[in-house]
């Protein structure tokens, strides 16, 4: 132990091998953390375009269902899949034809028509492409009986 | 006084490990910097396309006509598409007017033109903008979707109409020479009010 000036003690013991290894481990943890941030920002990139695709898909289906005559909106649930789907909501009525655009593999979509009253129906379109709430969309609208 | 320092061998080992780690850190930082810039551009593309689609959807909600002819005439008069241009008639407070969306190849943007205003959307990013006017016709007991161009006055009845867009966007290579981010969208937009008018024609 060296004593300099007014009793200031200076430790001249060098860094041990173990201490250096600990420093490296800390650095590695930092590196792993930065890699994690990197992977998170990559997720953000895909999430933004997926969200735009999903909202556009849901909106166009909601619009399309709103165009179908009230009597042909038969309450029920419709699932979307990987291929374009063409279905008649009310069998025998071509005006009830619903053309559902395909969804990518990582997405699941569904539409639900519910009867609220004799003159009101509730339509919900859902898209789901992950576990968290940022990867889910749900749009709803009401359709009234007009004639 | 403890004089146990580090041996030469230990210094070499530590320096080697540290150098390797430093190289990895530098490579990761540099690639994450590049990727971060790509993500910024990617988000910018998505946000610009979202704005364009919001404009078109919002305008399409007002698509309407005072034409009282057949459903086919109504839809042909209300919506028209050129190769890179979409025009449609909208209802305003004081009557009807036209709104158009046109791709400008030179500045790679979409020009939205109303009766009294012009704005540029998706500036410098649009590689293609191809609208397609579609219709659902009744053939027998089935609904068939066709391009409006292929539907003649003699065709069976028109049940619904919509516009399918094909938009591709890309960041200019001058801004990002290496692998510029690009995206393709094929949104489908239904003019709900106009379709209700078409449906009501079949009940008259």
C-alpha cells in the first residue's frame, strides 16, 4: 500500500484475471441487450406494414358487407383463409355474394353478422396475427333496414 | 503491498477476447444503424400509403351521382379509371363535383385534385398506381366479378361496384442505394352509398 501526501491511500494492486473476465461478461450482457433492441426494431418494421394490410383488409370487407341488402345479411360467422373466397350469404341471392380477399399465412380473419333488432344488424370484422393486442384489429358497424 | 499483476499470457488472452467482442459490437452497431435507417424509411412508406388510402376511402364515402339511368350507367358515370388515374363523382354541400387521384411518373407522387384544391400525396415514393374498376353481375343464380370495361349494356344486371388499387412504393435509390425498402398494396375500396343507390334501382 502506498501512502501519498496527506494520508491519501493508493491501491496499486493490478486487475486480476477474474476481474477482467467479469468486465467482459458485463460487456457481453450489454451486447446481448443491444441485439435484443435490434430484433425488437425489426419486429416494429413488420408490425407497421402488417397493421396497414390488416386494417385495409378489414375495412374493405366491412364496406362490402355494408353494400349487401339488409335481408341478405344472414346472421352467422364467416372465416377467411389463404385463398380468395366467394360465398353467398343468402343462398340463391347473387346480391349476397361476398368476395373475401386472401390473407397471408400468419393472419386469421373472421366476420360476424348479428341481428340486433328487426331493422338493425351488427357487423364485426376481426383480424388476428399475434398474441399481443397490437397484433389484433376489430372493426364494427351497424346496418339498418332501408327498404 | 500486493504485487500480483497480470501475466503476459493473461494479457494476451484478455486482449484477444476483448478485441473479438469489440469487433462483434462494432459490426452489430453498424448493421443496426443501417437497419434502423431502413426501418425509418419502411415506416415512412407505410405511413404515407396509409394516408393515401385514408384520403381515397374518405372521398369514396361521398361517391354518388344524380344520374337515374341503369345501374351500369350510374357506375360508369360515377367512377372512371384511366391507366394511372382514378376519378369519381362526389356529393358536396352545393351539388356534385369530381375528385381525381393521378400518378405522376416524374415526381413519383399521387396528385389528388378536387374542384378547388390540389395536393401531392406519397411524395417521391410511388412506383406504380393502377386502379381497376370492378363490378359484380348476376349470371343465372350466381354473382360474378368482372372488370367494368367487360360489362356491356346487354350484360345481366350489375349488383355492386368497387375499385381495386395496385400501389407499389419504394424509397428512391439515391437516398438508399443498397436494397431500398419497397412495399406493394392491393386495397379494395367499396363506395357504399353508390352501391346502395345501385341496389335501390333493382327495387324500383
